[in-house]
């Protein structure tokens, strides 16, 4: 029997996040939802990551309503979200009561699979979210944030996957957010995992940034990987995933079983081509994000981070300093104990690298997130933080011992009381805890809009 390879479509989440800073509004993809549902994907990655933040911040959309509308239009295919472990969808650790309720509500509103990762690969930061996912009856996909450094070995990754299995993960995702995994590493790592944890379905997630992705997926498939993450062709390539249709074509040619519906994929490609062209026209989609950039093999800058770095420098009129900022990035990473570069560490390291370059002096200014990181609030770092720099940043403050979330007081009930009528549901309370200012503005605008509509209808009557 032919080996089967299944696909996760990323156009609604990671491709959207990596190429156009997550600016795809619901109306722009709504017409394609039933087609995506018919296309035969293992799952559709459509929520979590940066989508929640951007819905509230830029798109004036209720992220929960977006999820419910996707669910209603996609009755057959599994919906998948990306969750940052104890960070949920934010950039710092939350108390456990928030993590638990968030996961429960995500599942109630339509999510089937929660892919859970921690930026430092500290499994202590995954436990609560994994448990909540399993309790809510969804599929917990345990993640390793893939990176290379003197302290990251395949043996350590295999050990982590065994721990994830013990914690109840029913699938494993190797998350290569920077697109730095080459074909040999993919073959060796997938083989090692298949040997150590037989029967565990493995999903490989990579980005086309460096141009390695097609080769990497092929060798991973040869080593027995079960699921790969791809984007429909107009939203593929560059900092996004490789193209769905291309991989389906090549893998079928090689004798693998691929259950995708070609007519549905063609319809999606035709449609998303016009969507992509609109974003090219208004400058949201920059040619640099679409290109192959082998510098990432040195700098390990993930897709989302590269487009953020570009827009950050563009805003400061300092695009000409990009090369310096890219050079500084791995140095900051080394100082910080080689964290994998993924949200939020990617932003923290990226912003710090830009600051170090523009200030003309290293660590002259430090974000409060970097300070918290040095205090130990993000968990155990893969290698120790450079002690001199840590001391300079902490300026006499003592680093934390144990799990940071254990020091945080419950937040859901107090917030519910504080919000009163402004929050109409648990989902509103969760949005507020995640992004207080954005959510409050959203609630007020929602109310004003309704009042306007009411006045208007009376006038009309
Ligand atoms: Co990604």
C-alpha cells in the first residue's frame, strides 16, 4: 500500500501572517471557505498565532466571531490553531485560570486541533495548555520549536517528544519556523523520532524562506513523516510555506498517496491570486517577503519576524540598516542562551538587535520583555544567559526560581467583575485579558455601532 501524506493548509494563518503581516480580513477569504472544506486537507490552520491580535488591532473583527463563522462554513475539515503555551496568544506568561478557560472556549467555538509550542522548548510551559486541550476533547499537538545551535541536538529533541507523549500529545509537530531545516536534518530527525516513538503521527512545519523547504519535505516524507504544512500557491513561497499543489503533484508522481481534490485547489489558487494582487498593489505584500533569502541560514530569522523587522526599519526610515540588524540578531540570540526564534522570543531578540544597532551601543536600552526574560519569567533557557549581560540588565534584581505562572494570581474572575456589562461573554473577558486596550476599544465601538444602527432605524421608520 502506498504511503499516505496529508496536508495542512496554512493560507488563513501562517501564510497570511508570514507574507502580509496577518492583514487578511474575513470577507477576503469567506468566499473560499466551502471550497477549502472540500479540498481534502488533514486540517486548516486558521486561528491563533497573530490572527487574534491583528483582528482586534487592525481589522476591527471579533476574533471569536471569525472562528465561529469559519466553523459554520467549514463543517467537515478539522480546524487548527497555534497556541504559544503559557503565553496563549500574547507575549508573556498568563495565570493558569486564563490558559484553561481560553483553551476551553477555543474548542467550544470550533477548534479541533491545538498546536502548542513554547519558545524555549520548556515543557513546563506546555503542561497546562496540553491538559486543558485534552480535557476539552480536542487534539493536542505537541510541538518542538526547531532551531540549531551548539546546545540543540537530535537526542534532546527526541527526549522532548517522549515527554510530550507522556503529557498526552496525540500528534507531534516539528516546527521549523525559520525554514532553516535542510533535507538531511529532516530525514535524520524524522527517522530518529519514528524509531523512538513508533506510531506517533508526525507533522513537519517549515517555511520557504531559504529555498530548502521542498527538499526538506521530500526527505521527511521518505523518512515517514505523516503530515506536511503547505500554502495554496499564490500565498506560497518566500517567508510562507511551499505550494500545496506543487507538493501534491511531485509526491503523487513518486507514488505517494495524496487525497487532495485538484479542482478545489485550482479554484482556491485562482481566487487567492486576485487577493494576493490586491495586497501587492497596496504595498502590504513586499517583494522581499516573496524572495528566497539564504541569509536566513546564518541569521535564523523566521518568516513573520523578517517581515516585522522590515516594517519596523521602514517606519524608522532605516531600511538601509537591515544587514546590520540581521548581523546583530544571532549575537543577541547567543547572549540570551540560544532561544529558538519564534514568537515572542523572535520579536524580543529582533527588537533588541535593532535597538543595539540604532543606539550604536549594545544593551543601552532594553525592552521590559528582555528584562523579564533575564529574570526567568519565560522559563528555562536552552543555555545559560551570558552572565555579564544578564547582570547588567537585571541591575541587582534577583532571578526567579521555579515556574513563573505559579507566582501569578487568578485573573478571570476579577476581570469579569471589573468589566461588568462591557463584557457580554466569557470570550469578551478573555479578549480583554489578552489585549486590554484593544478589546476595550473594540467593545466601545461595537456598542456605538449598535446604537447608531438603532437610531438610524428609528429615523427610517
Ligand atoms: Co510558521
